[in-house]
């Protein structure tokens, strides 16, 4: 039987643990809080994130990272993007030599502007053939209810991607393989920022035309950055790009969309963060993506607008006005515009 460790017992970590168990793996779910770990083992549900949803019998929980990693064929990381480096410094010596390291995280590290797979490779000291990412339109609440979803499993080594695909294929979760790790990670990261902008538009009741415009132009921004970083442009037309973007911009289950809605309704950034409670990766990563775009000479006006709102406190109304008053341009694929 395949053994998997999932580090992070929040919503997406728990949902992905369910997928792995339903696909036939034995899963150890690591969590920091003893009370929640005890509740998962005693009641076989995660009461903080999915109350009333029974977890598969093949899932157990622990606060001991060594116990979680022991004998694991796949080690999955589902912690906030800005914490993975510090966490992995402690976990790396515990990882089996031949395990595949899997990132569920959708963010860019502040300061280094590195993608999550790059952080994992650097801290764990492993090659790109041992690091994979899972990304796509994967709203954890729907997956916990076993509603149908598709996703992308990406790794530079296609054989590793196929192995991971087999480990997480279930009747309700359909993964596709990809070797474009850069494109998949960028799609999963930037969509959070665009989703926050779309949520703000919804909170301001600007209508579907505005949201459709943000989705499309947000995708164009993502493609420009991807082109500058060597990603396959076709990736952004798939699940890791457009698919994830549409889900995030449209669903009330999206934390980034919800954060934006609250901003659009007049909350401050602090109030919106308190109302959302869980980590909102778009807020955390927007500055890093802005810096990444600057380093590659790519223009990303929607990303800049979100940074102005969440970091500089600019009014959503003023931000929208500035975004709409940008100079006129043709609509064609242009890496610079």
C-alpha cells in the first residue's frame, strides 16, 4: 500500500488527504495543534474545517513530523506559502531519501520571489525530478463533499507525475499530468490575486461585465509573466490557468474572492482579514508577484491595483477609476502589454 504524509491539516490539506485515502493510500496527516489532531483521531472528522464530514479510515493524524514522514512514498505540503521555508528546515532531515515532495501551495515567497517548488528544492536539497505540484480548480469544501473536480499534477519528470496521478485518481477527482511546473505554479498563484480583484468588484456590485473583464485581462497578465519566465502558453488555457482562475473568481468558497468582496463592501484590510480567518494567499503573495513582474519587465496592472488596495490602503473606488483610465491599447497577445 502506498504511504503518504500530508503536512498541514487545514482545509486543503485535509481534503487532499481524503483524496489520497479514497484512492487507496494510507495517509498520516500532520498538524501543529494537539487538540485538533486528537479530535481527528477520536472522531474521524476535522471539526475545525469540515464538521460532520467523516474522514476515510485510512487517515490518521499526528503532531510528530517524524512519525508522519516515516516510510512515506509521497510527502505533501499544505501549509501557508510564507511559512514553508522555516517549516521545511525542521522537516527536511526527517524525509525519506526517495520520497516525492508535493506542493499544494499557491504562492510566491516574499523577498526571494521564488516559487514553492523552488523553495522546496533549495531547502530539502533535492532535484526537480523529486518535486511535484498539484494545482487547478480545487475548492476544498467541494472536494470534501466528494463533488467532481479535475486538477493538474506537474513535475519535470513525467514518470513521477504519472505516479502521483495514479495515487490521487478517484471517481470524483481526475488529475491530468503536465511537465510545465513554472506555468502551473504561476497560474495557481496569480489567480488568487485576480480572484481578490474580482471579489472586490462583486462587493461593489459592478456586475458580470466587470468580472468577466477582470478574469480575461487577469489571464492575459498571467500569460505575459509566464512567457517571460519560460512557461508553456498552453498551460494557461487549461485547468492550472483558466480553470483555477474561473473557480476562484466565481465561488463564495474562495477565501481570496471573499476577502475581495469584503473590501468592496467597505471593510478595511484588517477587518477583511479578521472576517476571512484563514490564510488568504493573494494578500500574502501580491507584493511578491509584483516584484517578480518588475524583475522580468512585465506589466501587470491588475496585480498593481490589488497591491495598492491591500498594502497601501487605497480605496477600491479610486483603484478602479485608475485601472479604467489607463491608456487605450489593442487586444492582442503582446508580452509587453
